[in-house]
């Protein structure tokens, strides 16, 4: 004789087991839906608080972000992680030096086009770094292609974007 499990049994016992299993699935789906809606509401409220500035990041007392770290972040924002920026801060002079691989320089382009790309890339980094690190009075961005320096952009707080100094090495291809 063949054995049957309770769920496949004909008659009232099998029907009751199937009904309990169905109710359990429905209750589980309802519970998951409630949790999902509650998480969505919490997330929407948190986003609104952040946008309104009501949420302040938890920073230990006395801790500050180094201007070099913020300038490095500005370089990554403009030129990406592949630019491998290195930044240092000299508190005595208030100068941040950022060295990075230019994302936009291409030796196949004309010198005029490369100069335009380098000036824009460097100026954007200087502008964002000065905004992110107001205690840095001066930002110097050195742009490289491999080991070759292809441009230097310098700006100070109070300078206009177009007043940032842009220098190129002699013989820039």
C-alpha cells in the first residue's frame, strides 16, 4: 500500500492542512508588506530630514576633516578615482597641493584643445576644493600624464574662476 503525506490526503484532514498552509503564506506576505511599507516611510522621512538640514552627521568632538582630504575628494569628484590624487596641506601658508593624473589630457589632441581641457579640469578642482575647505587660502593643482607634468592651476580664496592662474610646461604636446 502506498503512503500519502497529510497534505495530499483526501478528505477533511488534507483540506485542513492545506488551508492552514495557505493562511500561513498569506500572513507571512502581509507581515512582509507591512515591514516594507514601514521601511519606505522611515527612509522617506530620513531623506526629507537630510534635505532640510535637520540631520547632522555624527562627528566626534574636536574632530575636523583635513583640508587636504577635502581637496582630494574634490579632485575625485571632478576627475574620478582613476586620477589617483595625492593631496597635502601646509597649515603655515594655508596652501593645499593636489597632484593627480589628468582625466582629460590626451596626447593625440591638439595642444590648444589639451590646454582648454587642462585649464577647465584644474579650475574646477580648485573651485570645489576652495568651497569644501574654506580654511585653505590657496589651492595648487598639478596635473600629470604619466610622469609628465602637463599643467598647474593655482587659485586663492577670493579669486574669480577665470582668475585662477594656469601654467603649462614648455613644449606641451
